[in-house]
C-alpha cells in the first residue's frame, strides 16, 4: 500500500496467493533490450482460498481503484455509486423474498465510510485487512457489490 504500482491486481493477487520475488533480470539479458527491468516471481495459491465471495470482493476493489487517491467517502457517496448500491440492494432483497421501501442507502454508506476505521482513508493506502473489513461492514448493512 502507498506505492504508485499498488492497484487492483495487487490486492486481488494478495488475497488469493503468496507472491515472492526470486531474481531480478536486467534489461541487458534481452535482445533488443527493453526499456524496463524484469523479475522472476513465484506465485503460490493459498490453500484453502479465503472464504470471500470473489465476485463481490472484486466489485468493491474495482470501485475503490477507479479513483484510488480519492477518499472512501468521496468514492462511495457519488450519485452513480449510490444508485448502483440501491439497485443491488433491491436485487438482493428480491432474492431473499423481502419487499418494502428501499432504505436510505446514502445514510447507510455514510455510516460505514464515516466510521472511525475508514474516515479519511484512501484505497491507495489501505491494506488487505482494511478492504476485508470494508466489505464486511457494507455486507452487515445489507449492501453488496456485483
């Protein structure tokens, strides 16, 4: 976290695997030499994989890394994200057989991102545990990402 190269791919890979750097390969080992250095890495899948719905996990991480330097509050309180979360809430409610009015999704989002753990946080600076806690907090409010 905090590195310029920290991105959605990094977070998803860390969730599902352990990555270790084996050796650095210099650009002079290739013909013609590329403009970048290379590395050989080992990717070992975690067994068993973490008990996370990957589609929902990836939906959250994708949303966070669209604008990774914005605060969580700014990301999740935009009109488009609120509309998407309302649609998702209605879908999950219909699948559970629940009916009724849609709750105030914006207030629910404000509760989650305005909490002590996430206030002022930016996705570029969050680690794996922060993303997991954020997903759990949204799911506890009945908000899902698809």
